[in-house]
């Protein structure tokens, strides 16, 4: 088990899961700023086959703005990444960055409560996927 992320399993297909994650993130006020298709990139750049693996760069503008106001360098730790990946047994895992673990490196009294709030929102997204 990771100390910087939390994981849920999806009973949907890979593509359906990516769409469901994106919709659930929107429900909690996040937009997906970036979508990195790791499998396609590894195939194109290195000729390697990789099971489906996408990194979604999720951002909640309200919290990002507050964090940047409190700590301008925090952009190096943003956005919140969410990984959707196909496992060897063909199940789909969704892995969420734990904002509290990652942003805990920042010694700023404004940032820590923001990390708690963003983490709670991401956990609600995870719960939506499990329902």
C-alpha cells in the first residue's frame, strides 16, 4: 500500500472508467487539465507495449488559487494526479494522489487545511467509483 496515494478498483472497462473518473471529478469541482496516455507514449517513443495507463491531471481552481496565494512554489506539486491503469489480470485500478501526503512537505499553515479539503473531495470521487 502506498503512503502517497489511495486506490480503488473499477468494474467497468478502461475507457468507461476514464470517463467515469472525469465525470466524478467534475462533480467535486475538478477539471482535468492534462491527460497523459502513458501506454501510447511508450509505444511511440520506445516501441514498448504497456497495458492501458492514463494519468489525469486534476485541478480544483478554487483550492489551487488559495494554495498558490499561500505558497507560490506549490505549483511544482500540482495538479492532483489520478492514474487509471489496467492490471495484469485485466482489472482496472484508479489511483489518487493523496494531497495530504504530498502537500505535507510544505510547511505552511494555510496549505495543510487545503490539502485536507482536497483529499476529502478526492475520496468522495473514489467512493463514487465504488458505488
